[in-house]
């Protein structure tokens, strides 16, 4: 889940994802803030190139092979996220982001970037 501190849609999705995590404790949510963390912004750009997706706006949520851009509300985008999570709970989950993170850790950072590593935003600093 890529987000920005200044994005109101991101704030809605963060709340939704926190509630979803309470309902489904087994899911892993990687929270990567991009406006204050240049490594995360560089990683998002790298992912955009690797997955051939437009990364100019946030939030961007990647679940398995599914990319969800933007967040309208719980009834629309939230439902789409829930359905995608449910699909991957019942099927094999190709952890694309985890694989890319592992590759970066093994190679020392985002290619062609002065930024050496990517960091998840600690839960206590996710609140606006």
C-alpha cells in the first residue's frame, strides 16, 4: 500500500486497511509512505517500471498480481480490496512486492537511484 501524508483518499484507505487487518489478522499489509520517504518513492517508481503501471498518483495497492489505483470509499474500492484479498486467501498468492523487496535487499537498493533501501512506515506514524 503506497500512500502520501497529504492524500485524503490515502487516509480513507489506511483506515479501511486497519479495520480489514483487525477482521483478518493473517493478512500482511506493507505500508509505504512516499511523500516523506524518498526510498519508498523510488521503490514505487521502480515498481511502476517493473509492472508497467502508472505510479503518478496514490494510493496504489498491490495484492498478488492485482493493482488497485485510487480509493473512492469502502463500498467500492474497499469491496474490491476485500474481494481480491479473499481470492488470494483461497489461491496461491504471488507476493510480487515481497519478491521485488527481496531482490532489492540482495542487490543493495533501487537500481539507478541514490536511495539505498526501502522502509515500511511504522504503524505508530501512519496516523495523520
